C-alpha cells in the first residue's frame, strides 16, 4: 500500500498518530517537498512501514526521538535534502537502506548499534562512512563464531550446479547443515555453539545457508573516504598521540620562559633581544597549534567520524590553521632576520655608523608580521583551505590560485633557508681568521653554527620536499604518513629555537637568575652574574678610551659576542 503527500508547503508538522488506522498492510509513505519542520512523537504509531520517504523537505529540522515508536519498520528511510541535525534514537534497527544525501546539517550519527540491519547507506559526508566500515549486521555478528567452522560446507555448496542446489533441500536448511556437520552436535551441552541455542525453529527453517552465509550481504556506504580524509583519528598513529604532548609542552614552556625573562629584564632592549622576543612569540604560537590538535584528538579518539565535520568546517580548525601558518612564516622570517643581523654585526663590527639600531629593526619586523598575517588569512577567504584535512594545514590545491599560494610559501621558505646557510658560511669564514680567534673558539663557533643550520634543515627540508611534490599533484606521501612529519619535523625549530638562541646563551642565563633573585631564589648566582657584567663593562670602557684604533683583540670579542646574542 502506498500513500503520497507532496508539494504542500502549508503542512509544517506531522502530529501524533497521523497515519493510525489506515490498514495492516506494508505501507510506503512518500512525504516529499512539503513544508514540514517537525515530526512529533508517535507520529507513525500503528503503521507497518516499508519505506518512509521524507526527501526534499528543506525545512525539516527535527524528528522526535519517539517518532517511530509504535510503528513497525521502516526498511527504507530517505531524508536526503533536509535540514535534519540528528536522527531519532528509536526505530532505526529495522532500516536496511538509509539515504541522507545532501543533508548537510546531519553532522553526527546515532550510536552504531542502532543500525543493526543496515545494508546500504548513501550519506553526505565521507567521514560518516568510516563509522560503517567495520559494522556488521546483527545476524552476521551472531553467526560469525559459528560459521568460522563451516568453510568446507560452504565450498561444497558453492561448487554444486544451480539446479542441484535448488533441488537439494537438505543443504538449503541451516538446521540440516548443522545435523550433517560432525564437529557440532545437536546436544546443547556438548555443542556450545549449537544453532538451536541461538535461533528458534522458525528462524532456522527460513535460513538459507547458501544465500545468507556463502553469499553474505555486505554493507555498502557512499561517498567513500578520500586520500585527504582516511578513516582514522586526527593523529592516526598511537605513538604520535603521546609524542605530540611532550613536544607541544616543550615548545610552549620553553618559549614562554624566554618571553617572560626577556620582557621582564631591566637591561636595555637591544636589537637581538627584540628579535628574540618575536621569534619566541612565533614559536609559542606553534606550540599552541600543536596543543589544540592534541586536545581535539584526545577528545575525539575512536569517534572522529562523528566530529570530523564540526571540527574541519568550524572555527576550531580555522583557528588552528591560522596559528600554524602565521607561526611558521613569522618564525622563518625572524630566523632569517636574526641571521642577517648577526652577519651584518660581524661584517661591519668596527663601523658603528652602520650598526643596526632598534629603529631599523622595528619596521623590518612589522613587515614580517603583516606578511605572516596576510599569508595566514588567505585560506580563510578561499585561497586554499584549512578544511581539507583534519590537521588543518592548507592542503587544498584544486584551483590554480591555491596551487600558486602553496608554491609561494614553499619557495619563500627554501629561499630563507638558502639565505640562512649563506650568512652562516660567511660568518664562519670571518671568524676563522687565526689572528682574531683562537682555534678552540673557532671550533666552538663552527659547531654552534652547524647545529643551527642542521635544525633549520631538519625542519624545512622534509616538509618542503613532500609539499612541493604534492603541490604539483604528484604526492609522494599519504596524509597518514604526513602526520609523522607534522609531529617529528615540523615543530623542530619551535622546540630548539628557545634553547639555541636564548636559554643556552650567557646573557639569557644572567637575565634568568636576576629574575629569580627578585622572587627570592638564586640570589648568590644572580649577584655573581651582576658582578661579572659590571667588571666586563668597566674593562671595555677603559680599553675603548685608551685605544686610538680598534685592535684585533677587541674585534675578536665583537665577533664572538655577536654569536652569543
């Protein structure tokens, strides 16, 4: 029996018992293109539903949890092109076919055990199909431990000609198959997996061994997940889920300490200090990005398919993407400026009129901030997108503009790395002069520069290599494996920079102990650093006043002090 009601925009609700008493036959309800907004409790009470078609009800936002209570079925539920945000919690067990195509507001699914009979699902979001990937029907779950022992019987059944299988009633009955299989006995005590312990006689008589087991029905779901969104949690690997917490805590704690010490120091704000503050803030933002990713991964672990749409299309992923691109670009820009400043200081050490002042550094860094913010904002306005992948990186290269955007970032990072390497090579050549620096100092400087270049290379090279290949649509690595790069290589600079450029330097240690002395700790160490600082300052003043020309010793001192900043 079929009932059709369509194109009635004045009907806004389906009340209780709306179809009660129609008849006792299987009913197909086609209620499409109406003005429905709400379906009340027990709306289909007393019906035996075969198909319930609610498609194209654009204003339908709610189906009461008990809307299907009192009804039998439906076998087919079609809610495509509706505004539903959730499915009812009762009455889904009988559904074999679910059509929810173009239902963009349906971002979460009910518990999977509600879909015990589902065989086919046509959904809106690929991530939802991940939920059904390992889902078996209720009958398959019950029969699985039994049918593991019936592979030979199945093979012999499938080898028979079709007419023989049709005529051989003994083999089409599950009950008959059980009797003929000697490993299983009909006695319930000796056969814990006996069919009679699970099914009653009527169910066993209707079970078709060849059809229900040898050719089992497989749940199909579309659209299938793509390469950018595989069926996995945000971080994919379990070891990354643990490791990312250590890395983001290290990045946040290290850079916050550097910022706190530098900003509370009573010493004059010099150009190196100013640049180091900018670098620490950029790397601190990278730590916040990793913290956000780790937190969401922990909250959605095992059920990311139900949170993927809200996360990737929401403000959370956009914020995380903005943080990581802004932090990455500002960090690379500041590292380049710091390296060029060191090279400039050493090259023109004795030419005070060419010294880089704070009034020069401020507009330089202002340009870096504007550039980094501009690059990070572009994906929010359609140039690439942060919504493409769960880790919120701009991996969308569908358009030419998006592809150019990704290539621009990668090329600029490669150019920055080349500039850094070139400057450090020139610095090494400058300090290698035996008249200026002793051999042990030369080795120390070379090792320090090698560490700086190695950390930059470790951070930039793997990501740039794979990202450039992906930008040309020749990906050499999957999104799953790219998450290893995200955790192990991407934040290397953010973790190492506060130590290499600040914490391991004498100037920072002095400022740190002076700050601790204000809090009542390490007063003796602070006093020692204070005395050493004033002694060095007075000695430099005397030497500077007595000398008529810059000596080679004073030049060597400036070379080394530039590297210690």
